[in-house]
DNA sequence: TCCAGGCCCGTTTTT
DNA sequence: CGGGCCTGGA
C-alpha cells in the first residue's frame, strides 16, 4: 500500500494520530495521500471505518475518494462518512432534525430557489428592491451565514445595514415557516447543533477519531469552525491543501485558514508534497517563478524528475478573432500529430471569451466541448417537475408553489396570487393553507390546483419512485404543455431523463420497489452503523447513526439528492472533443496540451481585481493553477484588441508574462509586439520580415523607418514614421502599415506602452506630426 | 395571459 | 454585442 509512495507522501500517510497540515502542490499525489491514509489507518487497526470522517467540496471529489479507498481496501463504503460539507451536514440534520429545530422532511433550496424566495419576501414586505436588490440581499445573508452569524450577531453600523439585518430576520422566519433550508444554512445549522447540544457534540467527537479535509484552502470561516468543533474531542485533523491554488475567495473561502490551522493545531507538523508527477520542467519552473511574486505564502517549490521538456509557446495576435484563428490552426496541427482531442484544453479567464473561440472551432469542424452552463437539475423543466414533487411532499413550500401554481397556465393570474399572498400574510400561513380564504373564480382555480397536488400525492404514494415521477410529469400537464411548444422536444427529453435519474437513484440507494411516498422505518440499506466497538449506544447514537434515509421517504431522499447534486454540466456528451473551460473549472484537471488564452492586462489579471493586492494575488494563483494543468505542452496567447461589451478594447500584455523568466518562453510571434507577418507589412525598405531578424532586439532597431508608403483611411492619411496620439496608449510613431481601407492596420511604437498593432478603421488616432 | 421590445449590464462558482 | 429581465400594450 505504501511502498510505492515517495518519502514525504509516505510520511503523511503514516503520520501518528495528530493534527497535521499537508501542503500538496499541483500534481503531487494529493488524492492518493488522502485515500491511502484512510486505508492505512483502517488496515493497521488504528480506527474502524466508522471512525473516519472525510470532507470534500464537490460530489465528484467525494465519489472519487470513495472509489479509491475501496479499491485499496475491500470495505463496505456505505459505512464511511465521506462526502461534501453540505452532504454531511444534511445527513446530521436529518438525523437530529428535532434538536436542530427542523421538520424531518425539510427541503433544500438551491441558489436560484433562494433568490426566488428572497424576491418573494421583498415583495411581500413592500421593500424597495432598488435599494435592496434581491441579489445583494442574498449575498449579505449568505455572507453572514458563512461567517457563522445570525441576524443578532451582525453589526449594524448604519440604517442601511440595520434594514438588511431586518430582512435577514424576516427571511429566516419565512424559511422556518416553509420548512426550507438554503445551502449555507445547512452548514450553520449543523454547526449550531454541535455547538449547543452537548450530548450530540460529544457523541460525534467520540466517534470520529480522524477527520480528513480535502482542498483545505477553499474552506470558509464557518467550515473551519465546524471542523475544529468536530475534532475538538481529541480527534486528529488531517488537512490537505495548497494555498497557492486558493482561487475561491470571492465565494467566501479564507486562505488564512491554512496559516491559522498551522499555528493553532498542526503546530509545525507540516508536510510538503513538492514532487510533481504531471508536468515537465519548463512548465513547473514558470509556475514557481510566477507564484513567487505573491506574499505571505506558506512556501513550496515544485520539482520534477521528468526533465525540462518544451518551453511555453507564446503568441500575440492583433485581434481576438486572429487569436482564435491561430488557435484553431494550432489545434488542428496537434490533432494531426496524433493527439487526442480530449487531451487538448483551451482555458480562458472569463466565459465571454469562449464565444469567439467556439465560433472558430465550429467553423473549422473541430469537435469541442464547453464546460459550464446549466446542469441537469437546474433546467427549467426539471425544476418544474421537481416543484410538483416537492409540493406533494411539503405543501408549505411556497417557493415551489409559486413556481408551478400557474405552470402550465391554468388561469391563475397575478391578481389572484396577490390576494392569496395577502391572506397568507394576514394569517401567517403558507400559500397553500390560505387557498380557502380567496373568494371567487381565482379561489376556485387555486382550490383546483391544491386538490390536484393532493390527488397526485395520494395516487402515487405507494408507487415506486420512478413511476411516481412518470405519473407526475404526465398528470401535471408538463409533458402536454411542452408538446405544444415547437422547441419543447428537448424539454420532454429531459423530463423523461428525470424518470431515468429517479430509477438510477433508487437502485443506487437500494430503495428498489419501495413506495415512494412512505417514510422508511427500517434503515433503508439494511445497515446499522453502530458506534465504535465497546461504546455504549446512547439514544443519540441510535437516532443518528443509521446510514441514509431512515425516516425519510424515497421521494424526500431523491429531492435532497437533486438539490445537493445538480448533476453533470451536460456539456455535449460523447466523442473525443477539445475541452473548453474557464481556468476555475480546470482546477484539479490535467491535459497533455493546454492553451491559456487572453493573457492581457484587464482580462488576466481581470480589471476588477488589480486594484487590491489580495485580488491581484488571487489572479496570480489563478494563473498558477492554469499553468500547472499542462503535462507536456503549454501555450500562452493574447490579443492586442478584442471585442468586449460591444466595443473594441485594446490591451497590454499581462504583467504575469513578465513575471516568467524568458528562458522558459518561446515567442512564436515577435516578442517586441509586432504582429504576425501575415499580412506582410509595407515598408519602404523592400522585403521586411520582422521574424527573420533577431526577434529579441528592440523594436526601434528592427522596425523599418522608411516613409515611402502610406494608407488612407477615411479622411486620414497614415504613413510610416508619422507621429500619432491614441486616447489610451498616448503618443507613438507608426512603424509599419498593412492592408488598405477599413482593413488597414498600423504598427505603432508607443512611448509608454510599447508596440501595438491597431486596426485603423477602428482605433481613433490623432495625427500629431507629419 | 402572453409576447415583443426596450433596457441594463457585463469575473470567476460549488453546494 | 448579447442575454436576461421587466414592463407595457394587445
């Protein structure tokens, strides 16, 4: 098990029971260490599988961990507490719902549901949504929760914030009444449960002897508190992470947790995994050089035994279109060299960049796959179907009610819903309970809808889950509705896919054939997890330790699953395709060949980040992540101008480029900023090839100075040698001209920012001397 | 109730 | 430029 590990890996895996921080560089075998440690702890008899808790951020990572542990050691993985923060907290809250003050069948709101709930709240309370936009309110509430703060804990500096706190209070009341819980609430509730309930806390503290955390640099304040509380009874906290790959500060991650953890818990037990098994030397050294510009790092230097490999190929193009065109040509070359398309990744800083690249790939018929976008359970029609199911399980779920009360349309308009809302508010009940008090036609339509939901629930209660789902998508009228829609075919397809998903879930969870609407009395899996051998079985234990879904119906279990795991990104599935994604989405992945595009100031680093040091350093880490995705070949590309927000913007090279030593870079276009020789530059001196000479010599000596050729664009006449002024780049001299009319381009040597190639039809230039 | 057209805005994202 | 959202008119 451990003999194939390198020295630091083995040290980490076989560390005695104590707190430890493992600084695991990119490609250094992080997951391997984590899973081997679990297997080693179990195999050496130091802990039973029941005494381990392992936390990750994504379901994918959790699944992989389970798979790898069970491949090392044949154990029953159902007994393992391996999962995401949210998944594990959900499990605890279901088991202790009474102590947590929740109905057992509480529903989980995803981000979109939460936003809808907040909008409804703002409207119901007549809150000015100009001053308090739902998005901002959501950010405020989630931010507070992620810091572990309830409304009473948030400091109210001014009246604006006081109002936000009031809204937060109202929102909590609404969620409580509806029996719903948002994502950060899952964590906060679970934390408070442990913090306030001594028997439950000490039960879990005694049970989990080893707590292991993946991607520790991404934890937020609340997650850190939850972990240290859980491990507070003498358990060992084994945290694995890489501060240089912390790229999620914008959603609450606190890199500082790593340093805090080292100081307060690990106390010098820090193991560095620095040998990289992924990339060649030039790539690693570039990454090391770049990241060394950050301050306050825990410190780490990647190395490899693989040799130098190739330099990074750098290309600068005049426009984003040409950048994409060049990329397509290069990708085509890689493919004809026999590389798998799926081993080629095109990375970008922001999603907006993908359009031009997709267009170019599409036009040239290269198969590609874009990551990101809507996932299965987030699709409109799937959410509609789930809303029916949720309402059947919990009639008080107003968010689901509002989503489908008039979908498909059944003559329930805004006026009726307003009346219904008034009644619900007046009596402080759910919308569903207020139906009887709405008079007239609207009232009877509402009653009909409410009856339909009840009828659906009654009719399907005893059916297996997949049949229940099938019945609902049919009887609700969803299928019929989309059949009338010209573009509804895909949606119907997805609704049918939901039935398949339910079937897969049921078989995975061992719930085959059970009545979907009936709470499971016996442990669903037939397993009783028990406590550590020899420990007594308190009432807490017997309540908490059943695996899975005791007390929940298969339907409820499925709904939780749908909320906690939004499913695949549904990037066009199938064949071998070039991989397109943001740098964020690429974290954790690796490819033989990687293109990092748009390496320009303002884009990467992004303009919104460069004003603050913390922001800039996160951008640098992002670049570090991007570079370390590549195994063999890495490309940097940038465009001097690109279309953004409907207008052409000019950019300078990213500062990150200059933070990487020249020896690692191989410029495919001239380093000094001349564009590609295509089209050929007019110059007075006959043939001039900017590449043929010494590409590293300064522009001034390499550029032609002749004044014999000129170009006319609109009313302006340009010629080489002319002085011009640009609004952004300042003053400069034209050193080359190409093309004619609106396609004309000029190379200009600017005094401040160096050489640029500008499209004369687009750039606004003043001629300052002839 | 529904749709069209105007308007605003524009990093990164998992659960 | 393009997408999402809201509003106003039929």
